[in-house]
């Protein structure tokens, strides 16, 4: 006669706690349960989120309490029905009681459903705002933040962690309250009905707790072993399937299979053990329930025999003892869910608490008036003090000039442009535009006036038109096509079956890298910035195609101060000033001819690129 | 889905024992209310304390006996399901090893990995539940029904109404919620997609100051996901209250009808209590059927994904009677070869390419991105088969040479240097695990990798992380070259494999190749003219066609495209020859 089936809780025990849920996007190894660090503070903070919907929350509590009251009272009424009406055979009263029970059950069901209905809305809205806040935060964090974290990790905060919060939330807000009311209420009613029988009903509780703890401890150890093996197996799979082409070329299929088989076998041994141990929870709990049932039935009957109680009371007790035992044996499971929910929230809040790159405000530039004079004055930069990336770099670019940055990988070329856009902040020295220190300028305004075409030509899912429009959101179709023409992209776009309305996949995999680079150039043309940065913008366009779009590049750079980073010296020979970067310093500066004359590092590099042809 | 059951066959004994043990547990569970009935009717009502004591002990005994069944089921179901999973995983992995490049193009790496990991785990859990829960719930339902009917036939009228009602409700719930959750998954994918895209392009977002726009785009999918999820959860949340209500109404009905029967002596109190217990047991087991159904649908999705891999037919297979065919020399010949990646041979990547490279010669291959350079060399070790025409190695068509023989003769360095965790030495010896130390050193020296390896703390014993994460791009490429050189193949193919190596080092590698690999035919794909200038032959590819073939000097005279490429890489060089 229990309100809820006892099968329900058998299963969670059978599933490893770290099993990936249905929503988890293919992350490699299931993570073991996490523990939260600062539970109190995190819960208070989550609470603040929930409290934004106070009306809904209060309603949820009222409904939860109502449903719990029904759960609590109905076994009592069942006992009453047997003692007062059925055993003496008084049918008139029985009808009334049955109607009362029907009403209570219907009310309880309605309350349960309404509660779930409202709570779903409250919880989902809260998760929505949590996701939204996290996304907004990502937009405001400095570039250095993204350097040190994998995308997978950042994505998992938005999905797995928030999913854990959602699971934990369900437990805390409603289950806990239900458990509390049912446990206390049942205890009170049991004590009122019969003190001795109450003690009998409680006898198995310590056993339940002991069993949970014992099995839980052994389970954790075994699961840890299983997770480790699973982790190394997943690592092998990821690596070898990722490198499948290489494996086949070198005919290593057999060897890989052997290695796989070995780890797979180890995993199997660990997993069988872990599954058996964790699977013990179900049968053991079932046994304890049955023992409890037996004890109440037998001792209760003996007490009826001695006139110490009645059959109806036994019936009530059989129900109460189940209701009473369930929350306690579920406690460990609930606790785990709450813990990982709090841990998930903590990982989300950890991001939300980071400082954005917009902590201080700068003055607006007023875009049109910018001439584009750029000056670096003994600029140094280092991530770590002991490893300087840039040291004392000074140079000047007059409005409209083309500045080329050359030098070996790691010499600091990209760092210079990252400092100019304030993706990173200088360690010492000043950078100024039109004579104003860029640190005094509004960061967004600064970036709006500096256009960038980056090495990784990134395009978004959407049409080609949308992708070009990204450079200036209010641009009309004609302007977009004009920009594409300038970037030499118009002809390939028109050759596509749907022209400018061709949808691109994420990352633009349906275009070649060269075509993507042309699109990003068109994007920069449309943005029409005063200062332009081309960071290896044509690296993936083959030299021949590059030569054919030189004209586009030249028209793009006309009238703008531009910074060009390139490996191929042929593309930068006409620069107004070439900066040869080496080991974080501007080793040489001048025009192409001046630098050749100087017979220094640039001369050597130039010769090494061309001498074999000559 | 049931096709996969063959992996359970070797473990038929535990797979059979598990449900049998479960039968024991279920029987003991079912005995409890019946014994309670005895206590109430024969003990209390009849005033017989002996029966009470006796039956009470029986109940305790049944509980203890039941746990043996439960634990036995757990043990055997774990053994069966975990071994099933191991075999399935192994077999899937073995299948992946046989997939051709064309198969791999169709099944991206990411999804292959999740199939071997998540989907197999999902199926493993499913089998375990199949042997436990799925046996327990139906048996409890049937058992309770039987027990209830034997107690009182008249009361069964109530069940005759309630059970079909519950089934109907369950059916509708599943019908409505399944498509809803497919939709939820789809919306979640969109949320993840947007986020991933944003993270990938975060520099672009920042450079163009588009965070407001991005937030709006994200808010859109976020709102959408929340709405669909909320709707789905709300429908699903009907489950508990409605099923519980039907259950409780049935109990009230039994109570009232039973009460009426009791007055006329149709049923005793103890029997009525037992009856109510069985009704509860039966209907609550039906609640777990709902859960089983969601598990079935999830397992089905996983099984489909796994079966899709098993269903892939590798299009590159060992030719019959190939054991006797062996080749030596290293002459590579293309005869009017056309090739397309599409299924139907459309969108040709190569059109009518013919050329011959004689043993020991070096062929440089130049051409724009997408002109077919990589496709061309992929045909030699049969990573793909041509759509028409034939590729010959030493006069033998490559599809008549055994794959193992063929690939041991053709060493290939791919564009992306794929390394594996393990020591640097292991990585170099990847294709020849038994290669002697001095050959490893020689290969590393030739690939200009020796110096930087020596400078590492543990030298050749330095352990690389997964995919060689602790090396730079140029270092990885040099190890990949050493790995291929160690094979001492008849034909060595370098597919733009020095792109991250600086020019001076590249020149040294080229020199070492000429010196150390004199006997091997070398095919070198490059971007820079300087890298192929000294080759015996240069092939210029243009939109899938062999546009020109000849030495540097010849091509400068005859090929417009070649001159164009030279000009684009610095005028002086070509002017000197033009």
C-alpha cells in the first residue's frame, strides 16, 4: 500500500554514479563524483538565483507540503478503515471514509503535478539565466583566459555542470522538504498509534544506514579502479581512432588491437567487481524491507493477541515503516546528487567571478576623426616576469602607412598586434593612437577602429551574406557584394549554386581554407576600420592565388594604417616600413631596400628564401 | 538492436542464471503478503499464537532466502553484461581497424570515439538492467496478479479496469514524450553548437566587438531550448501523479468492495490486506515499466549507432591470391587515372592523370590548394581506389598487391603529423617496432630531429603526451618523417610535411633524403618552389589535371602556370630563367 513503488530506487544503485547522462556530449571518460568545496556559500548564491522567482518558489513549497501531508495521513486512514469499519462490518461509515480517501488522493495527485509543473518552470528559467550569464561572461573575459583552457572544458561548464545543478536542485528544493515532512509526520503518527510497535519499525533503520555506508565505501573504491581503467581505455581509443589513418599506413592494426584487448580485459575485471558490489544495494535493501515487514507483522500480531494494538494499526505501520525507511536509504543518493550539483554550481560561479577585461572605462574615440597614427614607445610584454615576450619595442606608423612585421616564429609579431587591440595589456611602455594612450580609450571603441584578418579564417554557421555582414551589422546587400568584389571573393561566391545565400556549416567546412580567408577579408573591407591588421591572412591561399588577390589587398589597405604579418617576403616588399622581429625585440627597421643595404638579419632571411631560385 | 545479442551468447550461462536467481527473489517478495494473511486470519482471528510465531519466522526466513536470489542475480548479471560489453567493444574496435579511408571520411573521428565508449557503455548498462529490472518488474506484475486472483476472484474486477487503464496511459505518455525528447536533444545540440562556434571564433568576436550580437544569438537558442525542455518535463511530470492516482483509486475501490464482501463473509480481513498489498505491488511495478521503456529507446539509439559502424563495408580489401605477388624497385606509374571522393564518382578530384616515375627518382608535386595533390598520392598505398584508370607499382596494378606488402613498400608522411603516447623512440619505431637502435638514430638524424630530441631531458626516452601534445608542430613533423624513413620503403611520399619546419631545416632534410634514401623513389608535395626545384621531375597539378611535367628548367620554358607560381614566390628567381 505504499504511495510510491519501492522499485524506483533500486535502479540508481545499479548505474555507476559517473555514467554519462543522455545529454552529455561525447566527453571521453565519465567523471567520478565531485565534492564541493564551499557548500554553504554556493547554496546561498544559487538560492539568490532561485529567489528571483519567489512567487513560484513559495507556491512550490506550499504544494510540496500539501502532497507530503496526503502521503503522511493516508496510511493512518487505511488503518482506521480496517479497525472501525471493515472488521466490525459497518459499511455506511466505510463509504464516507473511502470518499475522503479518494478526495485526499486526488488532491495529492493534483498538488504533486502542479508542484512539478511550477517547479519545472522555475528551475528551467533559472538554468536559462545561468547559461545566459555564463555565455555573457565568456564574451567579456580577456583572450588570455581562453589561451589556458580547452573549449571542451568551457563547454562542459555550460552543459554538464549546469545539468548537475539542475539535478541537485530537484533534490534539494522538493525531495528534501517531502522527506522531512514525511519522516517527521510519520514518526509522530506512529508514536501516537503505538510506541512499542514504533520501536520495532525503527529496528532496521540502523541496519539500513550501516549497509548503505558499508556498500557505499567499497563501491567508491571499486568505481575508482573502474574509472581509471575506463579512462586509459578511452585515452587509447581517442588517440588511435584519431590517428586511424596513420595506424593503417604503418600497418599497426594488429598491435593496436592487442594493446586494446589488454586494457579492455583489465577494465572488464575491474568493472565486474565494481558492478557486483554496487549492485548489492538493491537486494540488501529489499531484504531489510522484507525483514521489517516480517517483524512488524509478527510482533504486531502478537501484540494484537495480547490486546495491545489492533489489526488496522499493523496495516498503518506496514505502510509507515516503508515511507520512513525510504528517505533514509535514499539519503546517500540524494546527498551525492546535491554534492555534484553544488560542485557544478561552484564551477559555474568560479567563471562568473573572474574579472572581465572591461573593469575600467575609457573615453570614446569618435570613430570618424581617427587618422590612424600608431606609436609604440618602449613597449615590453611578458606572461611571466622571467620570460619576456617583447622587450623595449618602439616604432611609429604614420597615417596610411603599411608596416610589415617579419621574423621567425615566436619572435613576437603576433604579440604586437594583440597588444594594439588590447587582447593583452603591456607590461611596460605605452602604445598610442593619434597621440592618445590606448589604455585611456574605450576598449570596444578601440577594437571597432582596428580591423583584423586573422590566420584562422573563422566563419560562422549562417549564409555567406551573414558572414560578411558580421563586419558591419547594418550593411545593406549591395554594400556586402561590393565588399566581396573588393576582396576578390565575389566570383567564387557567385559560382556557388545559391550564391550569397549559400549556408555555411559550422567552421565553414564546405569552403576551402583559401575561400574562407577571402570571406574574412571581405568582412574586414565592410568593417572599414581606420587601422587594419593582416595576421598571416593569406597563409593558406596558395602563392599563385595570392598574387591574383594582391590587388584586392592593396585596395583594402589604401588610406588605412596597416600592419601585415607574413612569412612570404614577396608580399611585404612594398611596405613603408619593415620591422624585423627577433627574440622579442625590433632588431631592424626600415624599407626593403634600406634593410637589404644594411646586409643584416633581414638580408639573410631574404636571401635564404630566394637564393635557390637565383 | 537484437542483432547484438550474439555478443551475449558466450555468456549464456550467467545470462540464464541471473533471471533464475531473480525468480527466487521475486517469489520470496510475493510470499510476504500471503504469510501476513496467514498471521492475521489464522493467527489473530483464530486466536492461535503458535501460528503467529511460526509464520513470523517463516517471513524472516523468506527475506533471507530472497537476498540470496537478489545477490546471485546481481553477480551473474554483472558478469554477463560486463563481458558482453568487453566483447562488443573489442569487436567494434577491430571493425574500425578494417575501415578504409572512405569509410573514415563518412564516420568522423569524434562520433567513432563516442560509439566505442559511450554507446557501448550504454548497451552494457542496458543488458545488466535487462537481466535484473526487466525480469523483476514483469514477474512481479504477473506474480502479484496470480496471487491476487487466487485470494479472491470477485475483487479482480477492479484490476480488470485499472491495469488496461495504466497501460493505455503509459502508451500515450511514451508516444508523446519520445518525440519531445528527440526535440530537446536537438535544441541542446543547437545550444552547444552556438557556444562552440562562439568559443572557436572568440578572437573574431572580440576584434569586431560583436558580443552583444553574439549574446542575442545565444539567448535565442537558449530560450528555445528552455521552452522545449520545460514542455517536455511538464508532460513527463504527469507520469507520477496520474499513475499513483490510478493506483490509489484502485486501492480505495478494493477497500470498499472488499469491506462489503467481508460483511457477507466473502473475504477475511487478512486476505483483504494481502490483496491490497498485491495490488500495490503490481501497479507500482508498472511504474517501473515506464522507466524500462525509456531505457529501451536509449539503448536502441546506441545499438543503431554501433550497428552503423558494423554495417560499413570497407571498399579497400586484400586482393585474392595476392600472397605470391611481391614488388621491388619502386617504379610508380599512373595510367589515365580519374578519382572522386563522392560515392558516384562525381566531383572528380583527379581527371585523366598519367605519368611515370622511375626507381630512385624524385618527383616534386606543385599546385594550388584543392588541385588534387593529396588525392594523387593517396592512391599509391591504396588509401583510396581510383574511379577509373590504374595505378601501378613496378608494373603491377596496386589492387593486385596484398595490402600489407603494398603499404610496407610505400612510406607516407601525412600533412598532419599524428603521434601517439609513448616514448619518442616508440614513435619513430611505430612502423618497425624491432628496428635496431642505430637505424632509429640515423632516421632521426636524417629528419633533423636528433638534435632537439637529444636536448630533451630524457632524450629518446622522453614520453610524449596524448597525440604528442608536448611537441611543437615542426618537431612533430620531423618525428613523422623519421618514422617513415625508418621503414626504408621503396616509395616515400611526403605530403606537404615540412610546412611547420623553418626553411634552413627543410633544406637539410631535403639533402638528407637525397643522401640516405637514394634507392627509394620519392614523391614530394610542396608549396614552395625551392622545395622541389632540384627534383628529377616536377608535376604541376591544376584542378585535378596534370598540367605540366618536366624539370625546373623545362617547365620555366613551357608552363605558364609554373612561371606564375615562380613569380608569386619572388620575381628574381624566375626572371633568371625566363
